[in-house]
C-alpha cells in the first residue's frame, strides 16, 4: 500500500535590519513536496537498491534544479537523515513532485527551504518522529547559519543562535559539507556515502518572538540573483564597538516592538537600521541606498520599517497599509538605477508542516 504525504515549507527573510545572522521571519511563499512511496520492509538493510526516486519540479527554478535524487539538494538531505537513522537507501517507488514559489538567489531563503524540506522528507520517509530540536540539528549540518532554517522550520518571527559545543561535538558539527552531503559521481555504487557523520545534539537553540497580526511584509524583488557567498565576502572581518552597539541597541528594541499592537512606526523604523551588513552590500544592489532612505513612515503612511532581506537583493518593507504606494516608489527608484523588480505583499506565516494524504 502506497504512503502519501505533503510537505510545505515557507520562504524566509533573515536579519530584518540589525539582526545579522540572528533573526528570521517566515513568509507566505512556499516550497511544497507531494510525496508517495512504498513502505520500507521490516529490515531496511535488506533493500536491494531499487530504481532511483522519480523527481518532478514546477515553479521557480524549474529550469535549473537537478532532477537526479543524488544531486538534488532536498533529496540528498533526506538521504542523509535516513542514513543517520539506520535506513541506507530511499524507500521503494519513491516519487516526489516539488512546486516552488520561492525565487532563487534573492534573499528569501530558497536554499534554507530546500534543506528543511529535505530534513522533513527524511523524517517522514523513515517515520522517525524526530523532535523540532533534532530536525534543526540535521538542518544545521547542511545550512550552517541558523536564521533562515529555524524560521522555515518553526515559523513566525524567530531568534536563534548556535550553542557553544564541547570540543568533540564542535568537531562533529564542523565536518566538511562534502562529508555530510557527498557528491555522487557516475561510478558511485549503493555503498557510496553510506555512513555519514551524524549531527551532535542541540547545535542550535531558538525562541519565537511576538508578532503584531496587522503587520505584513512587502517584498521588493530585483530581477537578478545575488549569491550569498558573494554578499558575505564583501563584509569586513572586524567591526568597531560603536557599530556593534548600534545594532545591539536596535535589535533589543525591535524584537519587542514588532509584537506590539498597534505598532509604532517611529520606533520600528529606527530600530530596523543596520551598520553591520547593509552599508557594505549597497555596491552589489543598484538603487539600495536610495530605496532605504527615500521610503520612510513620513513619506509613506503605513510603513513601519525597511531593510535588506537576508543577503539581498530583495528589500523587505514592513507595513500595515499603503502597500501600493511603497511598491510604486520602489519601482521608480529601481527603474532609475536600471533594475526591474517584482513585488509581493506577504503574510507572516506558520512554520513547516507535513500532512498525510489518503
């Protein structure tokens, strides 16, 4: 009898101004997996390697996502979870259809969503019933920054950190990604990568902050990709005490201010400013300084704050009203910089879910 289920994972925005590598927000764009397979036999080790899983893909990135289960990020993560829990192979007759609404390389957590989808896929295929904390451990072995994957997993407005681990646990959590998700060359047999390093317990911890229900997110999405690696490479290796204090002061206020109803535009706008990453990334995103400085609560009633989404190039405006005015002004500024944008008004959503289908 075939097992069927659906996995839904939201997009995310990280940083939200001053919270660099610390806070994340789940948004109402989704990666959805529709899955069917034959159950594992009583002894998973007895499986003779069956035909590889069948993957189909639609939506954002459909022309570039690998459909080979041993090259696709989501299914490779799923196999990692399975192998760490005694299942050396995918189950028989595995079919996965992915539909993706999250644009790639735009600072909206597309890779984090793919990783969380893979962790949940592995957990569901093996019926492992892992806790959220353990699911996050597996995600952090692949995506080594907690902000996006934590927000995608648990949903809402989330703060997270990497725990200080013992020496042995730190070594286990720091193994090269190539050992966690090995490449599968054409000559790889069924034993290839069969015994990956399991994650230590409790790599990351998190907390959900309150969120005022009237606040929506306007995503202003330039139509070009910006790799996270490139956006990180441009950042300095050291910061002044003044710049760090500037961010810490604002982050301390922001995590409470966004949960208050009615929200205070003057308080939030100032609290969403940053001196750690946005000033250094402006050269990578034409029009960014002008958008951040010209769209304010005084010029656009309803606006609360505006910031770079993750590493960019998407800009995120938090607002309670005036969405079309914000979008129109951003389009005008970007047009002068020679950049086309698409815009979406998004809700802050709950985290990932798995729904069994009949």
